[in-house]
DNA sequence: AGCCTGACCTAGG
DNA sequence: TCCTAGGCCAGGC
C-alpha cells in the first residue's frame, strides 16, 4: 500500500504478460521497469506474489542462465518444474532447455 | 532501531 | 576467463 508497491505491481503485471510456454528473467523485468540494478527486488516481489489476489505466473521467471533458482519457494521443489512442463517447457537439472529460444524479452516483445 | 539476508546482475580487476 | 564487490530495498530478528 506504500508507494514502492507500485514497483511491485508493475513487476506483477509484467509477469502476467508472459505467455504460457515462455520464460523471462529477473534482470529483464528490472531493466524493462527502468531499474536494471534492482533485479533482486524482482525476486523479492515474486516472493510476495503468492499473496496477490490475481494469479502471478512466477514460475515463468528464471535467472539469467535459465535456471529455476526460486523453485523452492513454490511450496514444494517440484511445483515450479511441473508448472513449466505443463506448458510444454522441458526442464533438466533445474535448467530450462532451449532457454534462448523460449526467452521472452519484454524489451523486444512489448517495445515494438 | 539497526543489522543481516535474499527467487539477481553487471562491472572491474 | 575466473573471481570479487557493489547496488537495489523490503522484511525478519
């Protein structure tokens, strides 16, 4: 409810725009929001995403190398993987296969 | 009220 | 090319 919530909300809304079967990164979101060095906050926002009334597909956000660094925050270490696989994404060793092609960059996709 | 940590990333040595 | 440090700022203790 504070002003900084605005940043969090932007993160949530942007995250909701990620198409199923695609993934993006914390850094990409931070950069798109104009705070390229606030990627950590994006992760923190995801931590609070479960408290949001509207669903936030936080499982579609991974780190820069395509790794599922936040999988343990889904209430189970397999939840994130299962969500991704249910969308057709292949995950091996906590890493998104073909991440380069599945990467959804808001800078490119939204700033046409 | 202050210190520590954390789902990250980039730059500099 | 590997390693270190800095920046972001909300929450927990």
